[in-house]
C-alpha cells in the first residue's frame, strides 16, 4: 500500500496513468492492529474468531458479536488507508482530472440470515449488493446515490473509455460515463 501512496506522490502531476491498489482486506483472517480493535471495546473471553466457517451459524451469540467486532476493526483499518489516498488527492488537487473507483468483489455475511461467509447460502443482498464508489471528474456528480444496475465487468470498459481507448468488439461491459452523469 505504501508503494501505491509513493506512486501517487511521484506521478500526481503526470497525465494518463493508472494505479490499481489491491488491498485484499477486508478478508479473512480478520486481522487488524490494536488501535483499530480499541475502537470497538467489548467484553469477550472465548476463542479467537477471525475466520468463520462458510456455513450456518452455530456459535454462541457472544462469539458471533466478537467476530463482528473483529471485522469492524478491520474495516476501520481499511478506511484509514483509503483515507490516505483521498488525502493525497486533496493535497495535490487531483479531483479535477483523476477518476477514482473504489469497489469490492463481494459482500460477506457475519451471521445475518444465520450464515457465515459468501458462497454456500443463497445470494442475499449483503453478498451480491457490493460497494461501488466512482468519482468521474467529467460529471462532477458527488454525494449522490445512483439506483442504476452496474456490474464489475463494466469497470474495464469505463476505464478504457475514460482514457480514450477503443473498446474491443467482444467486450461485454459497458462504459459507465453516462450512468455516472445520470
């Protein structure tokens, strides 16, 4: 991650660059540093739960809640590091000409619907309705929610269109420029 931040610091004034930061988290095991765990104080005296089985919830309520706190701490750590990227975009005035896409590949059940995980149960909204935030400086649209249906296969087409590159004929995704401006 630090290399990505250094890349931004070095290249922020350049044109037509692409940076993909793959953080892997939040993901099992739900590991985070103490300062993030301290944001979620709770009483717990049981086994470490940071990688639940992808199955029906059979653990006691207190153990489920502890796992949720572990996940929340990990999310807080991820938010902290995303904030570093956003701070650099502020510092270097990058919002006027830099597209930012923040997304994930799936959700995760933390006991909702009495399930753990992402792959054995029906695809509830918590799994299939994934976070996706896109800043497209051409539209200037911000602080709004869009109810349009999009898919991750639309992201490559969106990036190619943004950089003025031709889309391959067999590309299934669609550029989201008009959807974002909608």
